[in-house]
C-alpha cells in the first residue's frame, strides 16, 4: 500500500460548484475537478445550498455548514470520496 506524502499543505483559494462538478482552485495554480457523485450531500443539494460554502483556515478545507459537509483539500488530492452512499 502506498501513502501520499505532501511537501506542503495543499490550500484552496476558490471553490465553484455546478450541478455536476466540484471545482477547487489551489494556491499553487492547479485546479481540481471532481464529480459530485463522490459527495452525495452536494449532489442532492439545491444550487443555493451548494453555493453556501466557506474555506476553513487558510484554505485547508471546504465546509458547507447547512449540509453538514466538510471536505479536506488533502483528501481531494488523495482521491478520498465521501463514505456516504
């Protein structure tokens, strides 16, 4: 089994959520594009609920308080999906 070793903590600067994708811009210039099927709470949320997000700390995670959803940026890079079905 391999483990992900990060040289620096990945931080988000911006988040965009469409009806199909979560797009996260990182401080190093990269953008992550993830299917909402990985995150059922976001997938089944209204557009308004999807847009009600906030970055935590310096951008180490994204939180949707009304949906009780929390996604760490390191988890996105490690391809860790929600454990909900």
